[in-house]
C-alpha cells in the first residue's frame, strides 16, 4: 500500500507535465551565439512569429498563413501537434565566389500544425536562426489532396517594430528591376522588390529577401499600414499566385540583420539556405574577364541588326579577337550574330529569332575557329525578346551548336515587359523557366548568365554554372539615357548585390564617350571604373569599353591583374549611396585588391591595412583619381604610383567627385 503512493505521485506529476506541454503555445529559437531570436506562438489558434536582435525588437508579432481558391484560408483553427529542434554547423566551399569557405551555423525549430476544422490539413513551419539573420518557410506536406492547389495569397507579414529609411525599386514596372533606387521611410512605401534594405531607427541595418526559390512565385513586399509589410506573391496572368498539386514548399523568407550596413554585404545567409552543389564535375566551370561587341552598339557606333553599321560581322569579330589577343583577355562576347535582328526586335511582339542561323556577313564557324587559333573563346548570346515559346523550341539545337563550336558560356537576354507578352518575369512561370534553362545548360556543359532575369536567390550554390545576372540598371544606361547618377553604384552593394553577383559591365575608360551619342556619358571617373571591378562582384567581369580605348593605357594593367574569383572579402567602410571600400583576397595568390568609390561628393577616406598578413611586406600598386580630377573635370586622368606597406600601415584615399581608387597589394 505504502509503495503505491510514490508511484501515484509520479504518475500525477507526469500527467501534469504532459498536460502543460500539450498546452504550450509559444516557442523561442535563439541563434547559436544568441544574436537573434524568433518567437513562434498560436494566438487564438492562428500562427504568429516575432523577431528580436538581442534585446532590440525587430519584428513584432506578425501573421502567417495562406488563402487558397474560393477564399479558403489556412490561417485559423490550428493546433500544434509536434515540435522539433535541431542545429547545424558546417563549413562548405564555393566552386567560385566572393568567399571560398562559408560557415553554415544555425539552430532550427520546426512546428507541425494541424487544422481543428473539417479539412484537418497539416502545415509545417520551419524556422532557422543565424547570427546574421533569420529565415522561415512553409511546408505543406502530401496529405491525400487529389485536386490542384491554387494559392491566391500568402498572408505572411513583417510588422516592423521601428520605422526606417528603405532603399527600394517598384515591384510591378515594365522595366522589371531596371530602375533607380529611391530612399524613403518604410511607412511611405508602396509595393517593392526585394532585396529591400532598411536602416532602422533602432540603429540596425536589415534586409528582406528570399532564398531557394523553386516552383513558386517570387515575393514582393507591399506596405499595408504603419510599418507593416506583407508578402505579395507575383501572380500569373489570371491572378492565381501559385499553381501546384499534392504539396508545396515555399522559398525561405529571409531577414538579414546587422549592426551596420556594411556587415550585410558579408552575410552568406542566402547561400546557406540553398541546397548543396548538384553538379558532380565542376572542372568546366570557370570565372573570367571578357571583351565584347556590345558597348559599340549601345553608344551607336554599331547596330544590333544587319545593315551598314552591323556590329556582329565576321570582319569586326576577327578584329575584336585580335584586340583580345593583344590585350591578354581570353574571352569575347558577340551579340547580334544570329538571324532575327531588326530595328523592331524589342517591341513586345513575340519577335522570332533563329538561334542556329548566322546573320548576314557573319560566319560563326570561321569566327570561332579564328578565335581558337588565337587562344580566345567566344561567349555566345541568345536574345529571346521574351518570346520563350520560340526560344524553348530551339534551345537544344542552340546549345548543341555552341557545344560543337567550343562555346562554353551563353548570355541570355529577355528584353520585353513580360514573358511571352503575358507573364511577369518574376512570377511562377518565369521562376520555373529560368531554373529549367540553367539545368538544361548544365547538360551541355554551358555556363549561363541572364539579362532581364528573375532575381537571384542563391541558386548558384546548387547550380554553380549559374554565373551572374543583370537585374538592375547597369552600365548600358549611361550610353543612351541620362545615365546612372554617381550614387547608384554606391547603393548597389547594399541592395541588389545582397542577392548575388551582377553583370554590371564596368571598366569604361572613355567615360566621356567621345564616340557615342551627343550629351551622353558615364557619370564617373576612370579610376572609379577600375574600382568597380572589386566593389561590384561578378565571376564574369566585362571590360565594357571599346577595346581600342584600352590599348597603351597604363591603367589597363589593373584590369589585367584583378581576379574574378576570391578567397575572402571584407568591407572596410561604407554608407549606403555615399561611399564604400571593399577588399578581396585572390584565391590563386597571396595578393589583396581594393576598390573604393564615392558618390557626387569628393572625400578622403582613411583606411587601415590590418587585413594584410602580419609581418609581411606588400607593394601597393595604386590607381587613383589624379589631383583635381572629378566626373566633370578631367575624369579620365588616373594617377598611378607604388609604395611598400604592411599590416600596421594606413592609407588615405583621395576620391574626386564620383571618383574612386583601385589598389593591388602584391605580397613581396
């Protein structure tokens, strides 16, 4: 009898413990070092989450869930049926990139939910807490649903605790991502693209984006009220946001968090949320610099189409190969080589290109043979005109032709306000198209870079043949419009480039564009153009100017030397839209390279060299704005000098108006 009493007490305690656990409605997940935390709770049987950075509130309790067809929502009447916690700490290597070894360290909380209502549907929410931010995604598991699933809305909100200055571009514009950035209060936004970078009134720098975007609509952010933003999935033409069957997994909703904006640039959270490399043999994937029959077309020296000013002729191509050989640049892009180029190709009219037939006065075989004889590889170009029906019907034959002709890289353009004149570039249709092309290209051993693309969400980790993208206003706007203001390139590293590499096409030496359209110019000094090779990362860096403008120019030596693949990256200083100084270490040597740029204001920046190896001596090869140089005053003048430095030294960089400095630190 007495022996039963402790057993009864123990049983009662166990019952109370289990009952308490069953009633628990809130869970908090901390990042490994406790920098960030996510709290999940059921509020009236509806899921909500909140985010803190230390003691600072970043996201106040915010809604989650979905709306399906006919107003059917998955947001209320939910209960927690299970919770799992896990962690990961691994270091992986990029095939190429701005940093070779990346640490992936996070804690994870998975909440399994189920409806109390009639349908009793299940929904899992996976949360990951990193020390540089947080992420979460929804997993709708297979559960016997036979009908198609139509997602009409995602209810995820971001209820920001503080207002702040946001740098943004509009979400639904026929120019896609090619707009200048505006800065304004979060509380005044409309609907904007991500990455959306904010300097919060709390003092934090944060950036919203998404990762591992597969078979889903990309997200934009719509301002609702106060400082609340809501996920706004890009729709199909008929208004449906996402079409799927049986199950779905959303991209990761990401929020990078830093004490200052420069730290956002060296966050690799987006890459860490993608799947590991899926290509077994990556030996054929190379980074490089290239020239191109390109800038001449944009400044009006050549035309894209056949005729008297045709740029892509066999004669011009052979000449450009000779320039490539002379300058020591082993890749050459040729645009307009194929049939279909006419003055009306860009008019949103399902234009028909051939991707296997040569344009008049161009012989692909002769050009590729001549290039190979001279140690130069041709970079192919496909302009779809956004007529994807036409392109996909030829993609295998087009890629096979490139493989036959020894072409290993293809630039693919999608000029047009909508794909097939119907669907947004960044809707589910576009998402699936762009990933299909990357995988198809891998079958043919082709590297790809996209213009007029879907935004990057880190898929280069999984498919490292996905090299770069445009996805913002690039150099070309300086050729035929009022151009990009000096602040533009000081905004991009804190915004667009948080998503991934950009094919900006820097390195124009003739910034006054003497052979171009009257009144058009690059709003920059030549030294700034050199610095952009370091500041704006791409594994494929175009030296965009006419090749003759590089011949016998001493500053070209920096373009010869600067690598396209890096061991490490550090950002020494910077303010969004004002200035930035970035250093990167060459993966193939002990050398470091520096790029520093400023907006329309001249400034002196003091930098310490403590990133260099302690005890070592380096030769600093400095390319900077000549004294008195600015974008409107002798902008092409570059002062070149050398000095011995070590890790204990500092340098003063004197940047002219829209100027820059580029330095190679060559280890002795």
